[in-house]
């Protein structure tokens, strides 16, 4: 046998071994936690590899944003009052920033920490 034939045979054997390991990791459920972690990593890695090659999705950030806007239902945005009344900012009990159009919309026990926003 010449060198090219040996290289082709060993390449074929290597690909068969990769296929066998792939099928083993796809089909066998492991008991050991370390093997479960390795299998879940492999399954995630395999899925990402397959999506790299034939992705028919958008290629740019702008295309992704446009696709999301087309797919999403129109969002209901609250209408801001057109008057020149000041808006307020306060932190609720969960630590989230809240914006309101009047001081009366802030719960009484949180009004002390509210800040007026300047336009």
C-alpha cells in the first residue's frame, strides 16, 4: 500500500470512531454527575456547531433587530402627559426604579425618597 491509501484508510477509521463516540454520547444516559455535565456540554456544543454551518438567519445586528420588531406584537407604551407637570423617580420595595407622572402615584411610605425629574 502506498502512503495515500494508508492516509485515506486512517482518516476513514478516525471518522468512524468520531461517529461512534457521537452516537454513544447522544444515546447513553449517565449516572455519574461529571459524565452528565460532560454529556450536556457535548450536546450543547454539537447543537451550536450544526447551527453555525447552515444558518439562514439574519447576518447583522440591524437585521436581527428588524426581525424581532416584525415578529413582536406592537407594545403598549404608556402615554405621557403632555402638560409640563414634573415627573418623579422612586425606588420600590424590591429595589426597582419607578417613574411616575405625579407625586400622588407614589405609595405614601416611599414618597420621602422620591426625586423630582427635571425636563
